[in-house]
């Protein structure tokens, strides 16, 4: 009776503390979970939750419905000022509300995933009307969480699960990267209703909402995530989505869409891994319903590994499993549920190892409790919230292995001290995990992989003390009076769980999050650098001489026509005793081919070769020609010269001469030439070997596809290599197109692409808008053989009834307008009184602009039954001049006639230069002295950048012209420090 009164008083006391909670039905978003955990009074915050199940829940344990009710009721609470008397009435009404939580959860999911019907309009894609509600798919596929008696002391109320929609990212240092992808350009939100049985997320089969978790991970609105997931499900490419489906993705750029794609694939892989682990455990006969629910609640691969670790094959049987096999699990549960009736002496079995003494029984119970604590989702969430409010640091130092190998036999270990010297900045390095730079993370990881550095994550001791106190007094508090020796077992279990399980789990989590964030930023740097390198403005209409400099083997020359045809190749020895004779030979070649532009590779002997040409130009050696030169990056030219692609293109040419051809073509048409080389060999970015190679390759291949597609390709004159990078095409389809051209002659319109083998409706939809049919190039091709044209005309006439193809050219095929919008473009021209013959003319431009200004784009789009984004694309295509190239707005190579050396520099000098490469710690700028200077990251501030480049993803990149101030010149170390003044436009 005394124990009963004590329990009753404890219950009343804990019930009184529940006044700090709001009704969970007032909060519809799971984003507040982390915020709730960051309150300063954890004890008061967790006490009502930990004991709420004691007053009302033991008889209801085991029902899935009750578990769901209490899960929702428990989580999203926001603390406020204590008002005891004012809050007792709402507290009494809280239980009946929770009973209706399950149907409300379904409605809440529907409202969260799909926009409100009165505020958002639905859009039809490609004349397909999709009819099923997304939330119905989620509610059918998402499993209802069950109770986990073996993961906690008593009941479902005592062990509430996390919300399905809880975000994975609970570490605060990962949040700024998410916010940059917020899209708020478009006031209207449009959604895609999923087809029945074709849900873009139906294969997850997890206990969390994939769309909501995806939105939390990427910082993108949920309706946009739904649309993007659906578009990828329908096999749409990123260039097609960014250009022709802007309204569905809220005008996001290609990088942001790719981030959503990667996050979606990551969640899909987590779901797949969860099912795989569950299947493995089922075969081994250790899978229980509770363990399956734990796996389905995991949102990251690290969480799955944490749960699966004790069950992995080959690992020793965990202490907790051994104790369970001895039959101590009911004893551990009794300690939490009914400690007043527990007698440990009754479990002693003198002849059984592990149960022979009281200490062994207590140890076994402690191991089971430690395992239960470590696997509890809410416990892990709480300890992570403590870490978020503490100063967690990462420390690196020299490893014992490196020190040991450095001491004996210096003669055989010469390289080791040199390697350690490379990491001198990190031999005793400590930094807060929220402030560490991305390049520092990658450098530390590299040193650790080379066994030069030892890395450790330091979590303050107060986190452990607070955590153990919370476990004993709140979350894992026994439901009744417990003897001191039982409380000692519980306290030791909490400390042991933290030391053996939770602390390593937190350290791995911090390291993996830091590495993932650094890899993401490094890959983004690669992507930005490659895009700007590929989109440099081509130098057209000039005969160019490419020079691959060298000393003993001479300088390799390649003279190229304005269309990149090879006119002449040769080798000259400009740095030998016969250089005057070689100069005469050089002048003869340049006069013969009317070449006034020289492109020099930046490899070995570059500065000497540049000085040689500068001296000839100063002496007017090439008069009356006005000769100028530029220096270009030759990274990857040697690799390309021996590649199968180069051998196929230039079969009878020396590999050294192929390098000179590649150097010259990089200035004539950077995009067409650089796509022949593996992006990793172009010399962009940093730490390319320290990031995920699969992610890097996918990102760089995606950028190449975007650049090729957005620039547009003349299908009749482009190479097969360039063609395979068009969105919707691949190597096989590009080969089929080339074979079709060889057999039937040039393409006369886009519709003829449908006649190519392997190019189905979906492929045509994806690639058609990026392919150009230039009528000026067709006659030049046809003049080579008129007989070739008879075949396509016959084939077209034969298939015209089926395919709707025609042998006549269409002026719209020269533009970025997609064939699916041709009818809209013709109606728009008819409305303004224009014609296709006027495309690109000043007359049509004036008519279009006056019509748009007078009526407005939205009104015109509504009248033409299309979207404003599609109509804007049509307007741009109609008024752009023939042969328009988006690269004309990008920077071109700098040509010069004189040279400056490092000795001419001094502090404070203001110069102009061009960015050659950017890294996570700054930007390298070529200022024409033979050595690139570095602008440290701290000097690249938003106020120095143009307004359109102040986003983090659009900082300085290769090819941009900048004005800089010399801060320091170190001639001994050959280093130049610069300060950014402004970006030149």
C-alpha cells in the first residue's frame, strides 16, 4: 500500500509537469523536432513523456493503433512558460484527441505533400492526365510502427517512435547547404498527380514519408520534390526539365535539380539496404517484428549499420545476445516494468556459466539494458540534441605509425618525413565541427588514409553526464520503486551503453557528415569550374596555330582552318642554336596560311616559347600581319593524343602532333574539343581523388550533357563524340544517327530523327529541342553527292503516312523551340501578324516586344493555352538571330603581345587577370607572369561579386576576368598573394 501511494504521488507530480507542452495537433511539420530538443531544460521536458505511459498504457500495449496514437501525441511538443492552473484543463482533453490521430495523420500527409486545391493548380504533362492522389500511395505503402518490448522497458507509450517524417539531418552544421536550394521564384505551385500503380515512391516501403524527408534534406518545397521525383520516374533528363519544364520545378537550375536527384537516390538506396538487411536477418532466423520496425525507421545507412552491427556474420556474439540466450531478457524488462517484484537471486543457476553468481546475473541484465538503450531511436535523438548544443571538436595528430617509420634507418625512409611535412598544418590541429572548412576535412581524411594522421572526435564530458542522468531519471526510469542495487545496474547500463555504443556511433556520424558535406562542396566546385571551362566563348573565323612547347623534342605545331580542319603540322626547334632559321620557317608557314593567331600550351617550356614569340612580335618580324598569342591550359592533351578517339580521328598522325591540334581546337571551340577528354583530366578543382569517384563522374558527365544540350548541336556537321552527349542520346543512338546520315544524307528537319533506329518517342522528346537543323549546312553536304538525297526522300515518302515526316525544312528547327510547341509558336506569329521568314529580324523583334508589352506575357499565354514559361521560350527563339550561341556572353581567351615577369610585381600593384582554377580555399588567377596568383577565400566576399554571382554556387570560376591587387610576392617560394577588387564584365 505504501508503494502504491508513492507511485501515485510520483504520477501526480509528473502529470503536473506536462503543462509545458502544446497540443500536438497544432503542429503539422516535423521540422520542429530538432528545435524542441534544443531547450535548456531537458529534465522537465522529458519527464512527462517518459512517465505518461505509466498512468495509462500498460493495458493497451501490443496494439499497433495505440502505438501510432502515442507516437504522434508524444513528439512535437514546444515548451513554454509554466502555467499550472491554466494548463490542467487542456491536459485532460488531450487523450481523446490522440485517439483520432491516425486518420488525422493521413490527412496531414496529404496536405503536406500536395498543395492546397484552392491555392495550387494542376498541370498536364505531354497531354497525359495523371489521376491518383499521392498521399493515398504513401498511406498504403507506409507501414504502421509497432511496439518494441525488447527495445524498451514497458509499453508503446513508454517507447514512442520517431515521426515518420522526421528529417535525418539533426546536425546543425549541415543546414546552411540545404537552405541555398530554396526555390521561391514562382508564386504559383503546380503538382503532378501520380498514375495509379506508378508512384515515384511506392518502392520505398519504409515508415517515413519519402517526399517529406527529401524536402527536409534538400531544402526544396515538397510540391517541387513531388514533381521532380515524377519527372525522373518518367525518364526525363535534367537539361530537358530545366529548359522545357520550368514551371514544374519552380525555375530551379540544373545543379539544384541534380542535388534533389542525388538525395532521392540516396533515400532509395537506404530503403533498399533496409530490405536487404531484413531479408538477411530473416534467413538467419533472428528477425523479429520489432527489429523489422527499427530497420524501417532508419533514414540513413549509418543507422542501419548501427542496428545490423551485432548481427553481422563473422562478428563475435554480442554480450547482450549471449545474455538473452541465457534467458535474462525477461529479467531486464522486469527491472523496468515491475522492479518492486524483481528478485535477481531467483535467476541464479550455479551450474550455468553466466548465471552462477549474482554478479554474473547483474552483468547480463546490464548488457541487455545497454543494448536496448543504444538501439532506441528516441535515445539517440536526445543525445544528438545534446551534442548540437555542445562544442564538439575534431582533432588530428601525427599517427604512431608515421612516427615509428620516421626514426629508424633514415636512408630507406627518406620519403616519409617529406610526406609528414605536407600535413604540417594538421599534425596538431583542433577545430569545432561546425566551423571546420571543407578543404580541411578532405586534407585530414587524406592524411588518415595515408596513415600519417590520427583523427578523433571530442565530445564534452557533460554530454555523457547529462545523458546518463536523463536515462535513469526520465526515459528508462523504472515503473515503480526500485532497490538501490537495481538502480545501480541501470546507471551502469547507461554509462556502458554510452561508452561502447553511442559515443562511437556519434563519432562516426560526425565524420561521415563532415566528409559528405566536404565531398558535396568539392564536387560542386568541379561542376562549376567545368561548366565555365566548357562554355568559354569560341574564337571563330580565324586561322589558328596550336603550339605544344618543348625543349629537346622541339615545339609541335598544328595550323587549323576556321572550321578546325588540319592545314599543316610540323616540328620547330625554337630553343636550339638554329632558332633564327626556325623563326624564318615559322614566318613562311604563317604567311602561307594567313595565320595571325597563336595558341601556346601552358606545359613545359611555355614561358620560354612565349618569350620567343613576344620578341618576334616586338621586332615586327611578322609584318604586315598583326600577330597575337594566348596561353591555354593543355591539361589532358597528352592523354587524349593516345586515346582511341584521337587515333580514330587522326589515324596517321604522330601523338605529339595530335596534342598541338587539341591545343589549337581548345580555343576555336572549347566545348567540342574538351568533351573528348575525361573531365577529371582537364585540370579543374581540387581533391578529386579524395571524393566519391562515382558521384564525381556522374556530376561531371551531367555537366557535359547540360553544356552540350544548352548550346545546341547542328546534327549534320557535329561529330559522333559530341552527339552522344546530347540529352536523350547515348553512344548507340549517336552511332545509329551517323549511320543514317551516311546512308540517307543530311537531315532536313527534326521529324526525320524519328526514322532513326532506336530513337523512340521518349528519346526524341528529350533530344529534339537541343538539335539544330541549319539550312546553310545542308547544301554544302548535299553537294558532295546528290545521289544520296534520293534515298531519304523515298524513305520519307514511304513513312510519311505513319510518322508524319516531311522532306521540307522548317525554320523553327534552327531555334531552341521544342517541336511540341511548334503549333503554339505558329499561332503566336499569326496573332502578331508575323511569319517564319521574319525570324531573327528587327521587324519581328519589334512586333513581338510590342505585343508582349501591351498584353502581358501571362495574358498571351492564357489565350494561347500554354504556360508563361513556354511562351517566353518561344519568344526568345523567334527573336534570336540565326546562328545564335549562348556562349557569346561568356569570356573569350585573352590574346596579348608582351610578357611580364614576377620581378616586375610589387605590393599594391593593380592588375587584370583571368581565373584559371578555383579550389575550396580560393581562386587561382593568371596575371601573365608565368605563375598564377592565389586569391584566398577570405578575400572573395559577396560585395566584390556581381549581384547575379553572390550565391555560393555561383562564385568565381575559370575564365572570368578579374581586377586584383598584389598583396605579397614570395620569389623564394614562387608564390603570389592577391586580393580581389572586382569582377570585370
